[in-house]
C-alpha cells in the first residue's frame, strides 16, 4: 500500500492486488463498504496521519477510486471544507469517531470501485453507445505504436494517450462515437493484443487530464500509425 501526500487537503493511496489479497478484500467490497473495507480505510488514514500529519478531524471526506491495470486501484481522498460543495457523484462520509468505532460508513464507500459485474444483457441495455469510452494500458509507447499500425485505417475516431507519472505506463482513452458496436469490438480486440483493458469510470479521463501527462490529444492512434 503506497500513500502519497498531494497537498494539505488531499492524499493518494495506491493498492495493488496483493494489498487486497493480504486483507482478504476484493474491489466489490471496497465499492460497498464492508467491514474489511472500513478497516482498510482506517489503516490508510492512520498511516497518512503518521507519515504526513494528514487528519480529517471534523471534515467530511470525498473518496474517488480510479481503477488501474493489473487489478490495482488508486484512491484519491480529499478533505472537504464545505460539505454543501460535495459532488453527489462521490461517496460522502465523516470519519468514525473514537466513541463509536463501529459507526457505519454509507455505501457505496467508493465511487468508481468495481462492483460485481452485472449480466451482459443488462449492461448493454443501459449503454448509450454514442460516446462510450474504453481505456487500455500499455507498458511502453512502442506497444501503442504497434497497435496503431495494425489497426491502420480501420479506426479514425477520437482517442487520447496519457502517461502515468507513477508507473510510467501509457493509458489510451478511446471513444466509440461514430462506430457500430461490432466495428468498435474489432478495434478493442486488436488493442487487447498489445495492451490491457482498464476498468474505467465516467471520471477516469478527467482524472488522467489532471494528474497524468497528456502525450497525444484526440488523434493518438492516427499520429502513431505514421511514425
């Protein structure tokens, strides 16, 4: 478990698969605030206090979960000065008091953490289709370039490439807009041969734009194809 201080009001915690396995946790439990998830959160807050003096005191906290590749997840924990400014998209809760250590944290605990998968038919029925995004991670720029060259002219839609300053991995955010489901599926299958699918949320790209390095905006595959 890696905890970093972003500023006085915000910390970042990165959990890999072994962190979750060691605590007998899965991403679904993180999303719905199980007892083990609450214990993990207390552990994170204690470590943040010990390392950086980060203390919530009476401030409510906003937690955003950003799924990464390899069953890892990044948590951005922010102290909120004015509770009325909290975006309703995110989970909101006050830290448990010492007098009542079993105080419930409202579920879902984390916005963006992966919940148990819904049946495929149900998921597709909720899909608006036109502006759906998919995210892939790549270990190197060469891998993205190879994927773009294999795709050739079969995809000409909007896609942007980011680089994580923490892991050095590259993240491609690709839009289905303008493509049929079958055509887009073929593009995704090709990308899967060179990279790994990342479980993203509607907030993922906004997070990448703020915290990652933008390598190519909008036409990543098209530009790399010609290199």
